[in-house]
C-alpha cells in the first residue's frame, strides 16, 4: 500500500436484499471517526457494486464499515469489500461476508480494517 495515494473502496452486494451502509475513517492522531461514505442499495440486479474514494490515509489508520440488510426471514446474503489503489487490488484487503437474515429479515455486519 502506498500511503501517499487515496484508496478506492468497492462494495458489491450479491443477494436480493435492501441494504444501507456507512463507512468511517480515523487517522492515528484523530480523536473521532469521520464519515466518508453512506449509501443504499435495493437494486434487483445482482451483483451490484458501489465505489468510494478516501484518503490518502497514513499507516495505522482505521476504516470502519457498517452494513444493514433487510429482506425475507432467514435468507442468505453475500457482500464483498475490496480496497485498491490505481485500479490494482491491494493484497490482504479483500473481505467477504456470507450469512443469513434473522427471523425478522434483518442482519448487520460491522467491521474495522487497520491499514498497515
């Protein structure tokens, strides 16, 4: 990773759910997290993808993401998140989340990525 360049964050949804998501970053010297992307997805086309650019961010910075899914009860969801620079995927920065919604049709994924 080149910490002098911005990061492209791509999120792809591979299941037919209504989705809301938010991304934050925090540099090592920051006291609080800053929102850099918010979005929704309720497209019938799967997969659907969204990209956002953040940074540059120094080593030790954190990216946090929260994804909320809504659909039928006990249905499988699939989401992929990748980080890239200059169109090249960054090794070790690809994340997949596969699970099912609960009895009310809801699910949530929240994760933190530390940039090193």
